[in-house]
C-alpha cells in the first residue's frame, strides 16, 4: 500500500506543477500582446504628424 500512495502523491505534484506552468503561459499569452500594443500605440501618438494639406488650383472665369 505504501508504494501506491507514493505514486498518487507524485502524480498530484506533477499535475499541480503542470497547472501552475499552464497558468503562467496563459497569463503571458493574454497580457503580453496588450503591453506590446500599448507600447507601440503610445509611440505613434507621440510623433504628432503634421496634417496633410493640398492646394487646389482655382480658375478665374
């Protein structure tokens, strides 16, 4: 009986470790793109590009 209980204990530890690693990967997958998008969108807004203007030629009749 002792060997059976040790095996169950080892399996529980491995499942728990897999759950923790899976949770870390899931959190990175969900949050990392948001941080990257926020970082690059701030850079685009801070450049303050000049508005494009076109001069139209008018004809006098």
